[in-house]
């Protein structure tokens, strides 16, 4: 008996979500969003509107998932700031489809890269057991 591909993928995702530390998961989501924005930019360059739309839709889904995971009670001001940041990114991703402008992709990539670096630093500190208390609060914002 063969297991359908989607069932295997779901099983792998379930295992990953319990074995990969949350901060590392966030970094991976940023990597995925950045990949999709790069794909959207390349699609704009090729004139492939459908591929651009698919890529921005996937990037938006990742940003929306990050936003949905915010814990406003524990995260307080940091969660509120991240909420506004993710809303802004979603609006800019919509602008990519409206304007078909690769410069918007570049702006989004720069913002994602900067925030990804911060999350990666937090993840590295948490893995080494050296994350300061304030940085740990950021982790609580996404619990």
C-alpha cells in the first residue's frame, strides 16, 4: 500500500513542527517568503503574470501565517509592532501584483532580509542558551 504524497508531506510537516525549535521555524518561513518574492521578481522580468501572481500569493500566505501566530497578550508592544510590519508587507505584496514593479520586490526583500537576520540571531542565541530576556520576549510574541 502506497501512501499518497500529500499524506507523506503532512506527516513530515507534523514531525518538523515538533522537532524544529520555533525560532528556527520562523527563520525558515522568512527564507520561504524571500524565495517567493525572488520568484515574483523573476516572473516580472520574464513577463509571466501568472507566475508572479502565484509567487506573491505564496509569499503573502507565509506572511499571513506569521502574523496569525502572534500572541498579543504575551508579546505586548513587540507583537503589535510585528503585526503592523506584517500588515505592511502584505500590502506591499499586493502592490507587486497591481504595479508589476520589480523595485517593490527589492524593497520587500530588503525588509524581509533585515528581519530574517534578527530572527536568525535570536535563534542562534536561543540554541546557545545566550538569548537575553528582551529577545526571549520576542519569542513569546509569536508563541
